[in-house]
C-alpha cells in the first residue's frame, strides 16, 4: 500500500502499560501435563532452525537439515501420536542455501536465507538487492532482510519505505521477513512505527532481531509489534506474520510467546505461515521437556544436540 505518514505519526507506545502487560503474562497463562506437551509440539512446528556462524560448513548445515526433518526422536513422536512432525524452516547464510535445499529435497521444509548485508545491513545498496535475487535463484523460499536502522533513528520514514519496497520486489515469489533489530531502535514507539512502515511496504513477516544485537526478542517488544499487526489487519484486511528471534532458549519462554499470540491475534497466528521462532537451542530444551513428560525424568542436554 502507499506510505501513509499520517497513520505513522499517529502511532504511539505506552511503555509502562506495555511492560506491565508483558510482566503479568507468566502468572496468568500456564499449561501443564498433556496440554503442555501439546503446546510444546506446536512450538516445534514453528521453529526456524538456524545456523548463522562464520564457521558454518556444508556438513554442519546437512546435520541441521537432518535435525529439521526429525526434530524430536521417532520414539517420542510416536508415543505422542505426532509422527512426521518437522520444524517450520531452516535458516542459513546465502552460501549455504544450495546445500540446505539439497539436504531438504523431498520435504516441504522451506529454506530461509538471511540477506541484505546481515546482520548490520550496511553493505552497498545494489549488493544488498543482488544478494536477495541470488538467494532466491539458489532456491531460498524465504528471505530474512535487515532494515537500515539509521532511517528509523533519524525518522526518515520515506527512505525506510522505499528501501523495503525495493527489497520486497527483489524477493519475487519468496516470502520476505523484515528484521527490525529492535534492540537498536531506541524506543518502543520507534519499533511500532518501523513495524507499520515495513508492513505498508509489503513485508510478509516482521521479525524482532538478527540474534546478534545486545538485546533481542522480549515480551514488551513482541506485544508492541503484534498489536501493530492487529491494527494493520483490522484496517487493511491483510494478515502479516511475526517472528521473535534471539534469546528464546527455554521451553517455558516459548509457551509465553504462544500464549501472547493466541491472546492478542487469535488461532490463525499459531501456524507456520504467520508465526515462527528464530531459534535452535530452544529445540533441545523442548525435547528434554517432552522426554520428562513421557518418562518423569530429565535427560542430559547432550542427548539432544543439533546434529
């Protein structure tokens, strides 16, 4: 849609109220026993299993893709009646896209590529756009782009909108997730306005973080962003997805995020087309909790390695 600066200017964020709402969630939304196991299995299906390290190798990516195909032991899934469960996607750097696509051949698991000078987003503009095109050509079905934080910090909304529109166009048929790097935007109001502009410019998802910032996904930031999604959907009829990334390592944290999504946006946002977790270590803790549910004992963490 066209950039609506009047709408952007009207967006505010009541920080103290947002923080109170987020802080109250843990005491009001808890699930136990079979219900907890069901929610944790739901969380597994929403994970973007990720490796974004400078020492990534084809072997590591292949092992990660094997984990994506079989995220929880076959015995555990069979006991819980969830044979065939997979994660939502595998997320890698551009150089590893072709490797991941080959490793996931025969499945419906999409490959997501981080792009546009990830994580800082400060490489030359034409190279950022070309990186998107090359990742799509290599087989990536989802592109996680990073915005230029300076446009938000200087309130240059037209520049942010134009940048996002061009990146959306470069993605073609691939879904685009706009990474806001919320830990570097200063205020929740900036987070809300940047969220809105990225949605106006065609983002399929808005995402909190690269995972490389000092502060990544938090519940207050999540509440701010998903209320922008709700407002956008109410005004335009368009549903935009949400992806918290970085710092979500425990099963109990995943349950809080799922409860918040259900409360604020409803059941539609509990499926991979509209919600993802950007995480890897989270899967290991979920596996341990599922083992405990079945056996009454916690297994050692090293039994649940990523590959």
